[in-house]
C-alpha cells in the first residue's frame, strides 16, 4: 500500500476527530485549540494532495489568524461556569 494513501487516511481521521471535539466541546478555548489542530491536519492533507499554493494561504489564515481572532474575542467575554 502506498505511504501517501496511509498518510491521507491518518490525517483525514485526525481532522475528523478534532472537528467532532471542537463542535462538542463546551469550553470555548479548548474548542479553538481543537479547531486549530483540525486545520493543521487539513493543511497536511492539502499538501499531500499536491496543492502547495493553497496550503501557503490556508495555514496562515486557518491556523494563525482565525484562532487568534477567536481568542481575542473570547478574551473580551465573561467566563460563566457551567451548570
């Protein structure tokens, strides 16, 4: 079996798991971290699919800018402890 195919399956699974964790997490900070990990897995997938030009744009936006903006906005809110 081809190594690229195995890596595609691995990073697809990692992306899927962290997407589920980000959606179901009640703590916003953890959800942002899970989302960043999911975005990193998808960036590796794009690179393995031979789309390096898209990866060069995707990484700074989805792994850097988007989580930073979300963390800034979460910092402006008040933390309410759960039930």
